[in-house]
């Protein structure tokens, strides 16, 4: 049988680098947001996957671990969280007395949806011996049922501190859990959840891009499938991608995660070039939930002080303990 012919994609790679500098000027909406923020003693926290106009006016841009620390440490009266719902919930869990806003309440997460609290509760009743390590990409209800929370940036460190005599249930991301199991040699039961964005990356599409950029190291997020992780030069959280790309001698990098990360990389390592990881059908990969937040919605949230995150106090208190354990174990 003859070898399969390569698929000729009908798109050009998405490239951000020194040859495409961004404007330093702020739009009138961005200026208004900064004015409202100052008037209301608000802080704007944004995830790495947010659009570039939001990242530029945020007080802090980072991954879930960094955002959790910033939310816990802030002395602002209002937290405007530019991310998805579970992230804003986390900010509210550690700041019950503060107003926490999310530009769009419909900004959800496929990972969070894959593990409903009632399903986890039922599973725990059948397997009470399991120690639940929950990836932060889950609802407050799931956090409340967990023993400790982790992020992609600290998952290995967290799992290594779980008592050795405990079998672990890792929820909800099976790909991250599988990667952690390989790093730690722990017996881990995996919940069958995944990030719809990261599982769309395929080896074939990536290898075709590598043919165009043969000298570019491949850096991938651990939420990717094992097949993609196995061809990567580095597998790490979005925050650790910054240091890897800064310190590596290469001038070009293929980045296998949500496309918003390229803006952060370009801002922090401006002298290098970043190429978005492709899927079978697209030159880059956007999270439809992350992109529900727009610069207009950010302004409207500050103007109206809505939508506001509300949590049942019993669930909040229960969810706080595993988050606090994570923060303590990560220091």
C-alpha cells in the first residue's frame, strides 16, 4: 500500500513575532476601563487565553495558579475576572467579601462540564478510599468534594505530596492526569474528561507545520493528547512556556495550546517568533468560551457591576479548604 499523501491545508500558519509589532496605543474603550477600574478600586485579572485587547489592560495576566494567588492576595474591592466561569468562582471562593465580576456568565468550560458534582459525589460514595485531586478547571461544587486542587503548573508537585498509601482519583482532565501519572509514577484513576480545544491538535497537522519550521522547538500544554505530547520538545503549563521560550536559544517556536497564549509570549519575549499550533481545519485554535469575553463586555461589567458571581456559602467554605491546601503546598 502506498504511503498516505500529505494533506495540503488551505490556510497559512498564524505567526506572531518581531516582524508583526502591535500598537502601543489604547482604544477609547480601554481608556474608559482603566478609568472605571481606578474609580472602583477594582483589579482586572486575565487568563493567558484572553484576547489581546483585554490582556493589555489587565493588572495581571497569567495561568490558573498565578491567577489564584493574585485573587487571594488582592486588596481591591472588586475583582473583574477575564476568563471562564470556574476561574471567577475560584476568586469568589477565596474572597467571599469582595465583588467578583465575570464579563460573560456564559463563558464556561468543556472540562468543567465533563464532571458534574452529582456524578463525582456518586463515584466517591462507591469508592470512598480514593483521594480526589481536582484540576482547577472544575466547578465550585466539584472543588467542594475534592481533597486538594491543582493546576497544570503545579499538578506534579501536588500529586507528589499526596500520602503514598492513597490511591488518587484525578478529575476532570484525563490527559493532564495521564501526564502527571507518568511524571510521578503514582497510581492514578482518571476521570473521562478533556478540554475540547487541546484534543483537536493532531500529530499529522503539527508535523506538516514542522516541515515549514524545522528548527522551531515544539512546546505543548499537558492537556493535549498523549500522541501530541510525545512529539513535543517541552510539555508544560502556559506560565512555564514563557521561561522555556525565553531561555531556549531557538528564535522560533511552535506553540500547542490556545491561541491567546501567543499574545503573552510576544509581549514577554518580543525578540522571538511564535507559530500557533494548527488543527486539521484551522491554522490556530481558539476556545469559544474564553473568546466570549470582549473588551466591550469588560467595560459594561465595570459600568453595571454585573454579572456578579454568587456562591452558596456552604459550598464555598467546603471548596476553600482544598484550594488553600493547594496554595500552601505550592509555595
